């Protein structure tokens, strides 16, 4: 957040004026060091009072019984859907700060040259892929399918989010959709290893027609590929058969060992009030999670031709339809790795899709049962 130090320091100063006996010290650490330093400090006897985190890491800290539980009454200013997404074991351990929700960024010139409609679902995308390849010699998309939790979020849009549902006919259909695109050379061969950064490069060079990302990526396209930007438009992100959208969120947590829990909570709620959320949003293009902020014209109106504002309005609207949400599990990193290896094996035809999913289901179940055994040992020595 150091790029926005004027904003952060301004909020801190205003809060200190309203609470004259309170002094806030803000420590900004590199993202790569954040989790390691946070874990060490939270488990010490002198942790920070308030920490900026993400849901996956928050779940890990909650699992270690290291976080202060938030009273649901203190979350009334936020979207209920967001609060529900942040719950861990049906309890609230965090205050949401801001969200992002990807939109579909597309090259309207290449779409028009292909004579197809913009896809709304992954299956519609698979149907237009051969036409786009034939008419433009570009790929429809680079899905960066094994990056982080990308595939899990896609599966969640079909109600596939557990060791039981991963081993189903519907799940096999979703995996096979991508397998068929890959085998027929309708998505780049690098799709199984490359990230959204490489996808952005391919979009800017017009090697792919569709790019799914947050509205902030439009600035990069405008600055680095103005001719592509001139042909760019946006629409809602691709959905599965449940019709809901996915999103990412950053939040605040209060360590259980914090010395100033109530003041930390008060400051977190101050940072996320309507005024401060809107100010940060206008500086950064993030999506507010404060209900009143989301009613502002900034999130509801845009002028024709202003695709950055259009993307922001679409993203904000998508937050109203995020259930069932993708929730982090206790062994989320291991589950991510399990799914990502599975999708690579499916696309490379290492075995039948069903055989691969049978194994994934067993390994996922084992991860969950191993955690339950560890919990039982800890709770009942």
C-alpha cells in the first residue's frame, strides 16, 4: 500500500484526531514477506493490533486459533454476501476491506470479424473457439488454468467444490471441455503452465480474443497496447450453470493476543466506512464492500465509451450474485496443488479423466481426514 501512503496517512491522522488518546503505527511489508512475518508476529506475545490479510491466510490463522472473533453486529455496513464468504466454521474472524471481481475483456474487432457473439458461459466459449481460430487465426482465450485457485473457482460455478462433487459426471464434463479445447489447439499449449500475466501479453498482441481480469488491467492495456485498447470492450465474467460470479477479497484481522482489540476494530470499521472506501476506490479501481458506498454513482453509472467505468460498474454489480461462494478450506494450498496437477494430467491425456478424478477425490478426502485426526489429537491429548 506504500503507493497510496498519502491516503493511508490521511485516514490515520483523521482517526487519531477523533480518538486523541490513540496513536497508530502503520508498517507496510512486501507482499512476498507478508504471510511469514504475520504468522511469526501473531504467534508471538506482541502482535500487531490489526493486520491486512486475505481469506486463505485468514483461514489458516483461524485454524490455529490465533484470531479474535468478530461480533456479527459489527459487520452491518458490509454486503451480507461478502460477510458470508468470509466466515470460517460459521464464525466471523475478519472485516472485509475491498474486493475485485474479474470482467471479460474482449477485442471487439476480432469478435466482429469472426461473426460470433460474446460468450457468457464456458460452454458458449468452447462453441465459438473454432470459428474464432478459423476467421482470425487467434485463440479465443488463455485460461491460465493451473494458476492458484483458477480451476477450483471455475468448478465452483458448477457446484463442484468438495471431495465428493469433484468425482462426478458434471465435473468430468468441465474438465473435458478444457481437454477438448487443448487437444484441438483451440487454446494455447501454454495454457497449462502460464499465468494471467502471460495472458495479458497475448491479449495485448491480439494473439487471444478474450482476457478475464480485474478492471485495473485495462490501464495496463491502454498504456502498453493503445491500438488493442482502441478495439477493447468489457462484459460480465464467464459463468457456469449456476450463473454466479467469483471474486477476490482483502480483509483485516485482529490477533487474539492483540492488546487493543476494540480500538483495532473501531479503526478497521473507520477504514471501511462509506467515505474512506469511496476515496480508496477512486485512487485504485478496487470495489468497495460497504453497502452505502456501492450505491454511489461511482458504482452504478458510466458514460458510453468509458470502458474503465463500465468495468467498475459490472464488477460491483457482480458482487450481488456470488453465492454459492468459493470458500477456503483448511488445507487449501494442498487442494489447489491437487486440482492444478489434475487439470494438467487431463489436458495432457495422462489417463482417462474419470480415473484422474477418482484419484483426486480420494486424495482430497485424505487431506480432510488427516486434518480431522490432527484436530482430535490436539483437542484430546
